[in-house]
C-alpha cells in the first residue's frame, strides 16, 4: 500500500479538436501541499475537474486512499472527502456566510442555523480564517469570500482540498494570509492540491510540484531543491525571462489628462476625489494601490462607463468628459478591463464576434450596415495567431470555452490590435502564466515605444515596478504622489499605498 | 488515426442548427409519446388519435389552407418573441401588440377604400406594423429609462390594448346588429383574395402567409447579416460587455422591443384581417402567448420558428377532429404543454444525443482498429 491519498494514473480526456489531458499522472501524499503547475490551457483545470467529478476521464484510473474509485459528480467527490475552491466563487450574494455554507446540507426540512453557526465558528477559529457566520456575502471582501469557500469544504469534512488558481483574485496581503491558512490546514493533516502558474506561491507553500505542459505530464519536482527558473522552464518548455527589457522612455505630449476628477462609487460616496494625472505619449504610468481604493472608479470614469461628479478628462487635448463611450473608443482609447468575463468578452459568442465587438460597424468589417464575415474572420485569425490564443476550434470557439489565460490574451490582442492612442490596462496579466506574462509585458512596452500612452493599473507591485516609467500611488481615491520608478523602491511605494506620504 | 477521430466526431451535432433541430424533434417526439400515453389512459388508441389530428389539419386543400392561415399568426408572434429573446428580452406583450395592430388595420380597412390594391396592402402592413411597434417600443422605453421590467411593462400594455379595443370597436367599426364585435371587413379590403380562396376550397388562406415568409427572411437577415443584429445580439448576450464596447444598450433595448412589437402587430393584421375578418371585444388573442411556445421550440431561430409554428398550427387546427373518436380536444393542448416542458430540458436531451453519437463513433473506431490489424 502506498501512502498516496490521491493517485490519478494515465488520465486522458479529449474535447472536440483538443486533447486536454494526455496520459497524466498525479500522486499526492497525505498532508502535503501539492502544486500543479502549467501554462494557461495546459490542462490543469481539466484534470482537477475530473478529480472533482465535473468531467469523466476517457481513460485512466483514480485512486483515493489507495482504493480505486469512480467519481461521477461533485457529490461523489464530496462523499470521498474531496472539496474544491473554484476560481469563480459559488456563493449566494445576499445570503449570510452560515446560510451559504449549509446550502445543500441543510439536513432536515427545518434547519438549525444556530448549531451550524457554532460549528462554523469553531472551524474558523481552529484554522485562523477569521470569518463570522452571520456576515452577508455581498458585504465582505473577495479574500473573505474565498475563506468562506474554504470553510464550506471544511464544514463538509473534506480532507483533500483543491484550490483552483486561488490567488488570482487576491491582494498581496490576502495572498499571504491564504498561504498561512494553507500551511495551517496541511499541519492539521489536510492534503492540499493547488493549481497555479505563480512560481513564488509554489515556492512559498508547496512541497512537491507536478508540471503539465500542453496536456502532457512533464515532471514532478521537489520544490525545495528546484529553482523558480527551472520550474518556469519546465512549464513553458524554454528558458523564461522574468525581467522586462526596456529602454529609457522618451515621453512626448500628454495623451491623457485627468483634471480634478471626482467620481462616486457604488456606495454613493466619493470613490475618486480630486484626482489629477497626466499620461504622456511614450510612457507607461502605473497606478499602485490596494484593491478597492478607487482604481475601478477612475478607470470607468475615464472610459465613460461611470458618470463623473466633477472634473474633466482630456484625450489628445480634446475634452472627452461628456462624450459617449463609442466616441471615446473612436478617438483611440483602448481598455483591457478588470473583469474579463463581465466586461471583456461575450462568453457565449464566438471569438470572431468578440474580436470585432468594438469595430463591427466600421469598414472593412461592415459596409452600409451589412457585416462582412470574411474580413471579420481574417482579422480574428490575425489576432489569435499573433497573440497565441489557444482554443479548440480556432476563431469559431465560444469565448467561454477558452481557459482564463487565453481569454485574457484574446482581450489584450483585441485592444492592442485596434491601434489605440491610449491603452488602459487593468491587471492585464491576472491569471496568466509566466510565458504569457512575459509576452504581454513585451507588447505593452512595445506600445509605449511606438509612442502610445499606457496607463497600467495592477495590484501586483512587481508588475508596476517592472513596467512603469512613473508610478502614481492611489489611496482612498486620492492621489498620494507620482514618483519616477527609478527614484523609488517597493518599501516607500508600499507606505504610500497605505496612505502615508513622505514629506520631502 | 488521430485525424480520423476528428473527422468522425465533427458531423451533425457540431452544426448548431442541426443540433437544435435534433433536440427540438426529440422534444416533439417525447411530447407525442406522453400524449399517446394519456390517450391510452383514457382507453383510446393513440395512433388513431394522431391520425385524426393529421386528418383534421391537412386532409384536403381547404384544411391545409386553414392550418396555414392559422399558423401565419404563430409564425409572426413566434418571430416576435424569438427576436426579443435573442436580444435578451422577454416580450410577453404579443397579445396587446396583436390587438393594436389588428385594431388600427381594421379601422384603416373600413375607411381607406380608395387606394389601388398593392399600395393598399402596403399601407395595411405599415399601419399594423407601426401600431404594434409602438406597443413594443413604449415598454422598451420604460425599461430603458426607468428600469421597469419588460415583462411587467408588456403585460400592462396587453391590458391597455384590451380596453382600448373594447371601446374603439364600439366607437369606430361596430357591427350595428351585434355590438360586441366589429363589422366584417369586405374581402377586397382584407388580406383574403378571390384567387387564394378559390384554389383552397374557400379556406381562410390569405396573403398574410407571404408576409410571414418575408418576415422570416428579413428577421434572419437582420440577426445574421447586419450590424444591427450584431448590436442587438451583443446586448442580449452580455450587456456589460456591449456597454464597454461602446454599444448604446438602452437604445438597443428600445429598438429590439420596437421590432418585436412590429412583428406581433403584423400577426394582428393577419389574424384579424385574414384568418378572421372581425374583432370581438373582450377577447385577447391567445396566439400572443402561444408565440412563446413557438419561439422556445424553434430555439429562437427564424427558420425553426417557421417550422414549429406550422407544427403547432397543425395540432391546433387538427384537434377538432379528435372528438370524432371521443378523445377530448384538450389532449392537443396538453401535448403542446408537454413539448414546452421538454424544451426546458433541452440541455439534458442534447447531452443524451452527444453521448450516443460519441459511443457510436468509438465503436466505429474500434472496428477500424480491428480491421487494420
């Protein structure tokens, strides 16, 4: 008998036109944190979906605690003590934490919420989750929502926990907290599988790491003795450059000018207050700040998605404060949105539709109101080839069928290909693997070098420092300071992100 | 080998239209089976029952003519609902839009007697289309401006239309002998023609059917080939993405409801000036709601709507003959209802067929592999 708690042997899964998993092996020891590393679309999520019963493998054997099992549904998985935290949380927003957790497990017809709350509290305290059972989901942060998902698994006595890209939606602090929680869980004897493509996270928590590339098993490595660069190379299949190579910027005239901008947020208080910023041609300005400090409101106001309370926005010297979204786009504003599934793509439409969503009413994609499909297809093909968007059926694939990273590449491709004057990129590499990040960073710098203005909003400080020529720090909707990247460091930007401005 | 796999897996089920067609046919079959069981349960022979329905619907040219004449409204209301569905809206106001289209066209028909025939037909289409369109546009505006859900808005407008007809018929076009209905419209002022009547043994078959066919083609064209269709479908699939892309979402909602209302208005024209030639007060056409069933079974595809409207038309017109062998006519309506229930499970049915086809192709592969050995 082996001491593997999970064994997946020779797993194969095919989708129309694509082999998602080809003879993959996965062996997880009891009480270990096991990482599955792979590029976007490498087949990590498919493999986990098979383990969780969402898909059935075409071939292969799954053993749980040494016993061969067949898992036909998430219920089967639950019965085997397997729980999963999905990338997109499955919570009812106007329910409380406790109600969400017992949903589907109410027990009898009249359920005892008090008893459940007590148990939830106990678990929360035991693993340091800091969750109160009577909080309502829509009032708590994303990081807390994720902890509710974790609680949900623990409440159902799961001892094999799958995390699908858990850090994609978290702030750096929340990531640290999550890592601690994972360590606690493992120390208590839970076995954890974490799907990710973020090497530093693997280095931080995982014991061993299974590497998958293009649906194939590549290697299983011991994390402590393998460097991040080595793992990256295994994942991508070639050596990867972490630092972006770029020349000194040669800024020109201001392309985007934001003057004394005030914007209300969803709670009807000023989300952005008295904010002024210039982004010049040929430079990348990064906005550093903790999630929820007015970045979304700022971007939406510039793009016309949110009304402006007062202040003005200029693009290329033209006042765009009160013009329509369409007119702004036509003036050369491109926007890689924060939420790719809500704003960025129409998930049930094919890539062709998505690639021309902003330009379908212009030549050559249509004339006199009639669409020209061959032009649309050709243009879409160009984008997905150039930006290496991988999908089962090429340009006819529905956007929703692409992996998250490929969806992001498609959006980035669309926005850059539209040849904008100003490119606003909000977390452009969220959820992407190192190979794709490297590529998108290069593209953003290339836009800058072409003399375009780039406004970068990112919650990852590394990315801000890597790309930006200047860094603007935002806190509670106010501009704290703008500094040259060369003349600052992560520590002082971190202080400013907390709202503390160093007096010169 | 690998290439073969792809080839075998690609066929039929991968083509969206064929896929939804197979699913729809399956739901129809299931509906008929359950209907058959019900007929058995009351001690009758289901085969005989279905034969009677078909007999009642298409056994001679007059019956065929009547069935098509009845299906004409279903096609147009079905298109109306389907068009709204495609753009993410639920037009439940078909009845009111039909009433307004029919009422205005009827008043027009009684008063405008001087136009040459082709221009007169065109004027009828415009009057009915515009009246229906207004009855869709206003709920669309209410949704766009004040976020009043279109279901609430259109239902309210159904009742407004109902009471307008109640009074307007009495004031403008009342039949002096029976005040609960309007004067019959003379044949040359209606959509019926001597010639169409003569080739269908004096059925209700009328040029409304050709209007419906043209509407099917036009709506298909708008949805598939034009920027307007692209625009509306984008709003229907993801309004946040549409907004981000610069599409004016509210404008699209209003346009979409306007077009949907126009189609239902035309259904009113074909119903009250073709299939029938009078308007009764205090009656709301049930076809306005049957259109929802037609759109669902037709998977909101214009051609699918056309076919499913003809099918429902057959059931509705053929059911009368069931009484001849002692089966209650409600069985036909029950079958329609059952089909709609099964339509709601189309995902399961689709999964079922995909599984079967996959098994089949695997068997084929296995066979090939054996032969190669």
